């Protein structure tokens, strides 16, 4: 285990003080993991040679990488996740609208079918009661209503596919949530602590 002095922590803005101190340049390779993924970060840091010999306790802060870029990544990932949630919400509204249209077309088809059936029955019972033209118009109206129902079913299916599933099933939403978790982990790993005393 390499040991790093606590003087590294919080020294931003003290360049003259740091330049006046003798430093030991150390190349560090740090493995970040725990979630099944491993990221290796290599960077150089400076530590006082005297401080490098100091015994560290488990949990002591060894060094801190500038967290600014990692905080930006967390903020961006959080915004992306919120944007994706809004898109899923908008898609849900699109599904609701498509379902409402489907119900209206189904009601229209039912009325057209009932009208056609009534007119066909009347025509069969007494051909002179209604004209053949009126019967043909009712048949065409019913066929058009059937087509509208089919188109409305297709629109509902398209809206569901566009949504990508509910919040638990949506791959894009899960990906955005995973990106946020990784960004938060990367931010947490900017503060490297001793795993054991030594």
C-alpha cells in the first residue's frame, strides 16, 4: 500500500507554499471497481517525502483528485436521466391519446355496424323500404370504420414501441440511470482512502 500525505488534501491555492516544499513525485495506478466494472486511472501526484513515511489508519484520506470534472459528469448524467424520464412521460401521454382515439373509432365502428345490420335486415324484409344506394353507403361507412379501428390499433402499437416500455423496462432509461450511477461512483472515487492501516 502506498502512503500519501494529508498535505495534498485542501492545498489548492497555496502554490508558493507548495513550491517551497520538497516533494516526491509519485505515479499512482488506482483501480476503481465494486460494481463488476474496473476502471484504471493513472495520474501523477506530489506528496512530501517525509509525509510518505507516516503510518496511515484504515479510512484515512490518502489523496484527492480534483472532483470538478467528475461533479460536472454527475450533473450531466442526472440531467440526461431527468430528460429521459420526461421523454418516457411524454410517450405515455402519446399512448393515452392513441388509446382514446382507438376507443372513439371502436364506438364509431359499432354504430356503423349496427346501422348496416339494421338496413340490411330492412332491405331483406322489404326491398322497397330502403334504396340499394342507401344500403351500399352504410356498407362502405362500416368498412371505413373498420379501417379506422385497424389504423388506431397500429397507432397505439407505434406509441408503445416509441416509449420503449414502462420505466422499469425502458432500455434508454436504464442506460441513463446506469450512467448516473457510474458518474456518482467516479466522483466518490476522487477521494482515495487507505483500505487498511500501514
